[in-house]
């Protein structure tokens, strides 16, 4: 099925898209609710910011590691079965988080939540891309980005309300009734699907053993460095060496195997490398901002969680408003110019955050947050849409897995960088400046990658034909 010219969808397809987006929004909403509660959780469990940062980082890392396995499992067992399994795992993780007794148990159950989200997230992209077709990929990716951007809008606000009136446990327990509803609707609406022709392929067990621990060790480097306020210490250097060895081993393995867990040969295809690089840096900038801004409002201005959530919400509003417009326009004019314009605005906004001083009015901070949200909202859907317009149909599931995995890995690194920078800085404002100097540099790299995205749709369609 595909979208019609006037974007009016078949009722059955509308219901399917709604159910898919409800399940996909669970992880986004929960992540952003938790972001506004990091300071509160550190206080509740008497833990450092770098330790509590793993409540978010561990979740995103689990998502990142699970996504490529989901690509194989979806082929092997079918999308509907994997969707229901993902919802079930996410529900169990949510319940466990709500009952956690210390920081360690909370992190473990957040990882379980992340496994559930890692099953759901690539299926969202794959199912929507198949429904849209290449002609309307940008439009549907914009719709998805707009709906999922409600997480940054609603998450901090809902998280603040929950922390103020119900306690931190309800940040996680609220996901249970929503998840049950998503599970019931999915059983009723999602059609049975047959395993694909790739179903007989064996799981790349060695790839899983190399890639997952490789990413985990990489993020452990930042966590250990934040705890010790230095890089040249064995608890930092050992996981760094392990990470480099595992990831290098995976690269050698993947280039020798016919069907690796993540096919690195995809990066040789047209604008694919540019698309996933842009999405990784977009995830880094978005998640880092969603953690750094609440900490700034709470620790510099003394606001509670609810007020901080309301002050951060404009960032999500900007992304939610910009994303559907960017997706629709990119179907007509291509991805490159929109992503460049959005990246330029995001870079200016990130630089503006480095100029904030003790006397800067909060309204200027809020406006800068709105601007960076708008900028990133104009980057994401065009970059996603370009990927689905240029990859051959059989490679869309693999491309979806790589794109979302790197987007989530970027988010994990962004959160870890915030924890390290805020933990090691002389004061909150200095740490905040350090975070946004880093983000300004990252967004400049994003701009360079955006220049390599496909141009007008006519050129994209030619590229897609050549790829076949």
C-alpha cells in the first residue's frame, strides 16, 4: 500500500499507522520523562550524575544493540509477532523500573525497556516506509517525526507533573497502561505477515558478540571518565582498548560474511552514509539537549522538575512543527537544501547557548531551545526520506536498522557527554557551556554531511533505479 497523491489514506492504513506510532512513541515519551528526573533520581538513590546518566544511556544502548538483531528476527518470525514481543518486553521493563529498589536495579530494568524499544523502533520505520513507498517517503517520515517529537514536548511536562504529585516511580508505571492499550490494539489491527525470503538466514552470532559489547565498552569509557574526572586512568583506557578491538574485529568479520548483522557495504551506496551520519548527529544533539537543559534550569535557576519541563518543552514543539513541513517539502525539492538550512539554524542556536551568562533572561534560553528544535526538525525527515528513496526495496529493513541504531547510539553518546562534562566542570554554567561547544562542533560536522545528501527527487529516483 502507498499514499495517494492528496495524502488521503485508506482507513485500514490510517488505523495501522496510528497503532504503529502509539507503540513507537512509548520509548520516546518514557526517555524524555526520565530526562527531567535525572537530578531527582540522583538525589533519591544518593548517586552521581554519571551513574544515574546510565538510566538513560543504558536504555539507549540497549536499543542500539537490539535493533540489528530485530532486523534478522523480523525476517525470521514476521513483523507482527516481533511487534507484540517488543511491547511485552517493554511492559515488563516498565513495571520493573517502577518497582526498582536501588540505582543498579533501575538501570537493569531500563536496559530491559531498551530491549523492548529496540524491537519496536526499526519495525516502525520499516512498516511506515513500506506503506509510503519512495514517492512519499519524506511525507510519512515527517508524520512519524512529528508524532514522535511529542515525546520532547509532553515528556518533560508530564515528567514534571508526575514528580511533583505522584513520585518518581510513576514516571515508569504510567507506561504500563499505555503499553497494554498498544498491545490490545496491535493484536486487533496488525495483519499476520509471512516470514520473508531471508528467513532461512542464520543469526550472525559472532556479529552480535562483537558489536554489542563494542558499543557498551565505548560508552563505559565516558562514564568512567566522568566518575574519575580524567581520561588517563586504567578504568578508562581498558574499556577504550576493548571497544576499539571489538569494533575493529566486527568490521573485519562483516566484510567477510555474506549476510552480517549490519552490512558495512551499505555505506558505499550513494547518500546512505550521509543520511545515517546526519541522523546519528541529530540524535546526539537532541538527546544531549533534553538532558542538559533541565539540569541548567534546575541547578542554575533553582526550578523544580515541572517548571524545568515546561521551559524545555519548546524544543520539542519546534521539532514537532518543523518535521512534517520538512518531510512534505523534501518530497518536492529534495533533502539536501532543507537539511543544510535546518543544520545552519541548529548550529547558530547551539553557539548561542555558549554565550549564556548568569544574567541572561530565561526567555532567551527558551527561544534558543525552540530554535534548535526547529533546526533539528528540518534535518531529520529529509535525511530519513532520502535513505528510503535511494535504497532498493529489499535493503530497506537493513537500512532502517542501521539508521535507527546510529541515531540511538548518537543519543547515547550525547547523554554520556553531558554527564561527563557537567560532572567535571567547575560549576553548572561552565559545564553547560562545555556541552554546547561540543554540540556546536558536532552540528558543523552534520552540516558537512548534509551537503552530500541527494538533491531534487528526479535525481533520487535515478539513483534508486541504478541501485537495482
